[in-house]
C-alpha cells in the first residue's frame, strides 16, 4: 500500500485463532463445528485474496512478518509501536 514506508509489517495469525477472534467479534460462542466453518471461510478468502491478479495479498519482500496468534490486542499494538518508534528515532 505504501511502498516507500519506513516500517513495513505483515500482520498474520493462525487460522484457528483468527476464527476464534472473528466469532468473538460477532458475539458467537466458539464451538467446534461453528469454529471450523468460520476458519474454512477465512482460509478460502485468504486463498482467493492471495490468488487475485490485481493487488494480491502477499507480504512485501522488505516487510517484517508479525505473527499475532498468541498476542493480545495490546501486545500487538506494543509490538508495532516499538518498531515504529525505533524507525523514527534520530
């Protein structure tokens, strides 16, 4: 999106964790079959996004991958903030 950005991060998480988060956003209780359905939907969308011809979902070669699977929202914010702060310090 911003090819000349000083900090480039590619946020990622395990599909099972993403499904759990999605279900929590919508107020659903996580159950086996429902979680599997949501995870399958996320994985299908990811595959479609990675395979599209225009602007495919790929990590930029110079971006750092940040796996947020085991992180809270605050931990993700802090990890991003540390990287941004280190890039802008003189």
